[in-house]
């Protein structure tokens, strides 16, 4: 079990309220990690104070309970976020991972996540994605990105561009579900 959030990083009372709801819901739906769909820390270069106010404080109870967060970059994110250890990006704009050991128990090796930098798609990333999808024998393949592939909202044209660039690789590679942020 896991949770998905996006466009959360402002440190506002609304973010704290959502975090409190996540903590309360976790008592009934014991998720072990959270996917972050970008725009993790808004308003320019992220300072240590930004990380504290816009991530560590709102999600403190979850972090203290051992819940891990896996992030992708959004269009309002400082690219240096890839080096922030609690986002588990390990210095990479895009990466792949399996759930933390024990979180999904028997499913640990049957699920693989593909975290993409949909803000800066390039040929190198698309080639990486195709290679990783081909090499994965996971039963469930899950993509995470900031920009959605489909939208009837304000960003319909951007979604169409994302779909044109990514959908063939996602379909051919067997992605079962894709989560995104941005359209809020």
C-alpha cells in the first residue's frame, strides 16, 4: 500500500491539514511509502529552511513512523532537490525503484516504479526508460511523473505533448498505471 501526492510543497495550513489526514488515514490503510508527483518545494531555490517548513514539518509524524517519500521534479522545483536524501532520488532526475523491503511483503519483487522527469524530457531519458522497461520482469510497472498524459483542464495541450512523447514507450513497456501531478 502506498499514497500519492502532488504539488504539495508550500508549507501552508492546507498542506498541514492534508498531512494530518494522511496520518489519520494511515491508521486504517497502512501505507509504507508516498509517491510525490512534483512541485515538492515551491518558490525558487530550496533552502534548508524550505525543506524544513515545506516538507519535514508537515510530514513529521509520517517520517517519524518510517514512511518513505519518493519524488519526481515538477516545473516549480529546484533541480537540486535530486540531492535531498528524504526524496530518495539519489542525485538522479529520473530513476527506477522497487518498494522498500517489507512494505509490500511478497510483492516486493513483483512491482517496479519508474520515476520520470517529465519537465525536461529528452532523448537520453526516453532511451533509458525504454531500456529499463524492457529489462524489467516486474508484474506491475508503475510510472510517476509531474505532467499528466491526459487532461481536460488548463494544461490540455501540455498533456497532449506528454502523451505524444511518452505514451508509446509506456504502452510498449507494459506500464500498468501512471500517476502525475501538475493539474490542480
